[in-house]
């Protein structure tokens, strides 16, 4: 998830489990952005390219969010899961582009970030029951 989305997700819930998950991922995302910025600079590119790409990814995420605002724990989990898989796809492609360009350092960084994104998607998936219970409780339904 983009930095803004992970920060917003962490603030959007009072649930400690989900808040910790999104806060941790916010910190990871900051590290990922630093790593990518370093790789861009090593190739003589400016971080503005990264911002442009990040802006496009954020716009896609906002498009998903606009369809159904993330105002419940279940929606936060769903939107986070979708965004993580969008990032998995982006890093899969970055790995391949870097490898074909002979940039093994960037490919290594992308693979490391890719693994983090997959792990985060799995962590979010592990919250399905908890997020569902919270959503049902908020709706006044007891299980």
C-alpha cells in the first residue's frame, strides 16, 4: 500500500490488531520507498520518477477505494489485500525488467520487497475472521 493508504488504514480503525498490522506495513513501505529511491539514484534517475509511478499506483488504489470506502475493519482488510496484490504484481514486473536490463542489484532489492509484500498479504488474509467478527459486531449482529 502507498504510504498515505497505510497511514490512513492504521488511523481508520480502533482495533489494536488491525492497527498494528497497518502501522507495521506503513513502516515497511517507508523502507521500500527508500530502497527504490536508492536504486533509481544509482541508475542516474531522480526520485521524481518514483513519485510519478507511486502516484499512479496510489490513484489505482484510490479508484478501488472509491468504489466502496474503507470505513469498516472488513473493508480495510479487503482494500489492503487488494493493494498488496497490486504491489506484488508491480514488483514481479520490476524483477523481470531489472533482470533483463542486467541490473542484478535492483532485481535483488525488488525480490526482497516482493517477499515483504507477499508476507503482508498473507498477514492481512489471516485477519479475515477477526475483521468479519468486528464488522458483524459493528452491525449489531452476534455470532
